[in-house]
């Protein structure tokens, strides 16, 4: 069976997470963006944290609209 390279989640190896952890707010936003853009890797998006940082996320506008509808559909 042939495996395709594009089936694997992208890991961001160029980010110094140790340095980023020194600023918890920036780390939180970075982590959320990574999870949204490159896969959850078995984790769940924390709803409260996502809502609290939603306007700070730098993600694709279609993804952002979709998440907005899911989060505030009440």
C-alpha cells in the first residue's frame, strides 16, 4: 500500500517553543493556530480559550467563519 506524504500532519520545527512559552498569551495563540491549521493530533480545541482569543487568531477567513458559527450558534 502506497502512503502519501500529504496525509501526515505538519509539525512546525522552526518555532522555538521554549522561548515562546515565556509569553503564555503568544504561546496560546500560536498553539491554537497550529491546531486549527495543521490538525488537532488527537487533541480537542479548548472552547473557552478559543473564544477568549478568537479575534487574535491569524487563520484563513473561511476557517474563521466556520469556527465562529460553531462557537456562537446558540
